[in-house]
């Protein structure tokens, strides 16, 4: 059983299966009723900010390679790239807050 839990996880990170299971079984039972309470709230904000940052980053890359329709094209790359990077760094910080909140403080 130990070998099974040490297999690569299913969330696409370098974490083990045990780590991924711990995270999902800890958060999933409280959704949607507790989305804005304690560690659920921090996790929700982290997920939303990360998703927006990821989508904006992918859009900037697609736009940079001229793979989007003309209607969606923009000229001010710096604004979009800086916004995407800021959201990425905020999501990284919130990920650390989630870890501290859930595993260190134990809210």
C-alpha cells in the first residue's frame, strides 16, 4: 500500500498520490457550503486568482504568436504580461498561505 501512495499524483505536480488525495479530500467535502470560511476561503481565492492568471497568460502567448482572431488582438503587451505575471505571483503567495493555513496552523 505504501508503494501505491508514493506513486505520482493526479494533479499534474511532482507531489505524490498521497499528497494529492490529502488535499482533495480535505477541501472537497466543504464545497460549496464553506467556500468563504477559513482555509476553504483562502483555497477558493487561490484557485480563482490562479485560474485567471493562467488563462490570461495563455491568451498573451497565443496573441504573441498571432493565433487569436483580429478582434482580440492588442498592442500593449507590457500591460497584459505584467498583469498576468502579477496574478501568477499572487497565486504563488496564496498557495503558500493555503499550505500554512491548512498544514501548519490547521484552521
